């Protein structure tokens, strides 16, 4: 019996090996550094921003980039660089919080569906299919419309829209773990279901969930920018990259600089998260050696 | 083959039913009394009572759902709160514009994505592969509404080559229609092209490792024929099915693209409905998008069975 219990102990963590593989991937490292840079900018926004991001300056309306205003000013004379720096907070916060909502809702549901099986699994799978059938942004727009436009509601809407991906992933991964020999062994010696989930399932499904979460943050940042662009996310005068673009599109011939930097910032941070996510996925793929 | 298709048809029914549950549940999110929310500015008690009766808000929620579902099955998607027109009619009038945009975007995506994917796979590990991968990743990362704004700035404002916004029906003026649609279609198509490129590259790499490709090469067939006739033909199978599943991305992208280029389609309808608090229209659009996605998934499944000779028996 003792040997059986020993045999049923989980495998040692593969984290150091994962980090070594990740460190060998230059693009993933670059992605990670860019993400880190954006996080630093968002955290230090009050220190880094040269001007108040919401205060209008009627003497500096739509000024092109200059020594005083590095990225120019907008239609209300606000410094674009300062709004860009503060906007990083809204974008990163939306990305992280909405994905946290999706993970916290989706992973337990997926694990539950896989462990319970039967009609619970059937219902969860069909509900996941139904949620996945509604295009991500259209569902997020509808949710934001019914909940009311605000950054918090946009994060909830994006989180709910992203949940089915995590239900499906957690369900599939849990089923694979439950079929492994060491878990079958643990079951055979009477290990309770809760312990199996906590000791065997969750640590083993954490890595693919992390990869998906990294890629989902990229999608969530674009979704938040899209909702803010449509007027359903961060509300004026609070800065957000999407709402800056929404304003910029009305002044394209008079102040083209208003549109350039917010879009570049969104593209860069999303690209960085995608590179990091791709790198993590490759590092976790056993075929990559 | 028919049994496999029938099984997929049967599986689509509960999914469709649950899509209706999801769409119906949206109205439960309205804060406070839904009758007041639906009434908008209207505060006349009689008008509010009429709304309550019209939407059966005094009945239990499951009964409300069944009444609503019954209406759907009769083709009644409700009435627009702002225009008073049937929601189905409104959607039907806007849908052709979005379908045209989506088809043009898909054509552009295929024209860019498939050759780029083939080239990246054939030159795997080389600078061309790296460049194609990076461009694809950038295509996925750059928000299409920003790309739209930048193109308007460059092509319309600076060069004056194409109109920045508006729409002309192809039946009125085909050339003007193409002029107004080509830039939005390109913007919408680039994101899908990036996804297509990745799918094609991955499928081609799998196929290029197969024995029959090695045999074709060993038999001395020219490389162009090995790639074009033997490898690509088989690699396109998963690309076709995965491409069908990009329908959702197309619709989501269309919402933003139509907003940037002021195209009066399905996406603009939903955004306008959101700001006028026209909830039945929002629900109708989500329902149609969900229905469309389920049908496209079904089409993808059927195409996979039809195109794959091993599943035909």
C-alpha cells in the first residue's frame, strides 16, 4: 500500500525547465520585456506623465508634436503622451481583470464538468458551445449595452465573453489528467475527489491555462480598446487608448498625430503579449525538445 | 457520410436552443425594473404598463422565455423600440451590406494568407518564414479599427485616392461600390489573412512530412507540382474548415470596420442600437450572429466530411 501511495505522488514541478526553455526564445523574452515596460509605465503613471491627463488647455488645442508636448495635444489641449501613459493603466487593468474573471469562472466550471461527467458535462459543453457561438466582440458589446457603458462593465463583459474558452480548455485538460496512471492509482487507493483536484488536476492544468491566459490578455486589451473606441468602455474624460482613437478619427485631417500613438501602443502591447504567449506555448510543448 | 452529417445536425439543435437562452438572458442584466429601462425617457405609467404587458414582464421568467422563443420560431424577433419596425426586417435590410463586406474581406484574406502560408512552410526556418510569421503576428495584434484610421489618413486624406467613408449599393454604381468597399474589406481581411497564413503554414508543414510527398519528390516530379498539386490540395482541407470558423472574427471585425468607414451594415446597426438603448435590436443582432456561427460551424463540419475521402464511407 505504501508503495502505491508513493507511486501516486504528483510529478515534480517542471517550472525551472519551462523558464530555461523560455529564456532561450529571444522573441518571447522581448515580449516579456515589453510587457514589463508597459506595466512599469502603468504603475508609475503619476510620476512619469508630464501633464495632468484630463485637464484641458485651451491655449494648446491640437498642437503638433514639439519639445513641450512630445506627442502633441488633442482637441481639448490635453497632452497626448500623458493620456497615453495613464491609458496604459486602463488597458492593462482591463486585460488582467477580465482574464482573471474568465479564469476564475471558467476553470472551476471546466474542472467540475470533467469530474462530474454525465449530464453536468453535457450541459456545460453545450452552454460553452452556445457562448462560443456568439462572436466575442458582439457578445461583449451586447453585455456592455445591457450593463451600461463603463470600464468596470466592459471588463465584466470581456471576462464573461472569454469564459467559455477557459471552460473548454480546463475541461479537456482535466479529462486528460484524470486518465493518467498516477491519478488512476490515487483513485484506486481511495484518494477523495477534492484531493485529486487540488493535488493532481490543478497543478497539471496550470501551465496550459497560463499560456491561454497570456494570449487572452492580448485579446482582452484589443477588446477593451474596441469597446472604448465604440464609447462602451472607459468614459471621458478618463484616458484610454480606445477612446483616444475614437476622438482622433474626427480630427484626421487637422490633427493626424492624435491617431498614431494610441494605435501603436495597443499594437505593441498586444504583440508583446502574443509573443510571450507563443513563447510559453512552445516552451511547454514536449515536441520542442 | 450521411450519418456523420445527421449527427452534427442533431448536436446543433441544443446549441441553438442555448444560444437563445443566452440572448434572452441579456435582458435580465438590465438594472432595476426592465419595463422602465425599455421605456427609456417615457415615464407615463400607462405607457410603462403597456410595455410590461407587451414584453410579458409580469409573468415568471421561464414563461417570458417560452413566449419569446415561440415568437422567434414564428420569425418574430421583436420590434425596434426606436423605429417601431420589426427587428427581423431591420436586420435583413442591413445584412447584405455586411455580407458583401465579409465576402470581399474573405477573398482578400485568402489571396494574401494562403500564398504567404505556403511560402513560409516551403522556406521554413529561413528569413522569409520569419518575416511572414512576424507580419502574421503583427496582423493579429494591430487593431483593425486603427489600421482603418491610418489607411483613411494616408489613402483618402493625403493621396485622395479613395473615399474615406460612405456606401453605394453595387446595383446603383458598381465602380463606386468597389471604391467605397475595397479599403474596409482590406482592413477587415488583413487580420483574417494573418490567421489563414498561420493555419496554411501549419497544415503545409504537416503535409510536407507525409510519405506521398516524399514519394512524389523521389519520382522526380517538379517541386512546383509537388507543392501545388499534391501538398497544397491536402493542406487546404483543414484551412477550409478553420477558415469557415473565422466567421465570428469577421462579424466582430465588421462592427468596428463599419463604424470607422461609416458603412450602414449589421455592425453599425448594433452600435447605433446600443446608444439608442434599442435592446430588442441588440438581442436580434446577437441572435443572428450566434445563429450564423452555428450554421457556419455546421457547414465546416459537413465540408470536412465531404472533402475528406476517409470519412466518406
